[in-house]
């Protein structure tokens, strides 16, 4: 960080002195110094605007990505049966934070989605060793072979 700052100060100074040198008439050192200061301030001004623009663009992009990620987490696809007599089933993309609706592919009616929350008893985690799990997997595989 300090290295970067020193590098920036050195670069700004070299550019300012270089530009002032180009306009130096070889007589007035005061004028040379004045132009060094003017070029330094101009560079600081331009850098500040540049950094502000880059910050703004990066922050805007980050906000968009965060909102997109947040929306994706709230989005889920649920298969629904239409309340029409045909009971057409279709997958619907549902956002948990919004009022959702979809159009039935059969009757072409717009259907609202109601979101219900319910609780369920948590299952006890299986306390098993690797050998136990291997035995379960082996049994499962043998059952699959029997079904073939
Ligand atoms: Zn329908």
C-alpha cells in the first residue's frame, strides 16, 4: 500500500516536472515551479474523477450481482396442477418475496400462487461410521443389481 502510494507520488512528480520542463523558457524558475504545481493539481483532479467513476461502476456492478444472487436464492421451481378440469401440471418459477402468478398452458387462465409455510419434525441425524455407510451403500447397490 505504502509502496503504491510512493510509486504514484513519484509518477505524478515525474510527469509534472516533465510537462513543466517542456514549457520552461529557461529564464523564470518561478514560472517553472508554478507549472509543476498546476500540472500536479491537474493530475490529482483527473485521478480523483477517474477513481470515482471506476468506484461507481464497480459498486453498481456489485449491487446488481448481489440483487441477482439474492433473487436466485428466493427463486424456486414448483410443479403446479391447474384448478381447471384438465388439471394440467406445469413447472412454475416462484419467488418467495413476491406475489406470483402463471398462465395455464391448457386453459390460458392466469392463476395466482399462494405460498404456505408449515413446520415439520426434524429428523435425527444418522450417527454412523464410514464402515456403516459403506455397508448401507453396498446393500443399496446389491438391491439395484437385483432390480435389473
Ligand atoms: Zn388450466
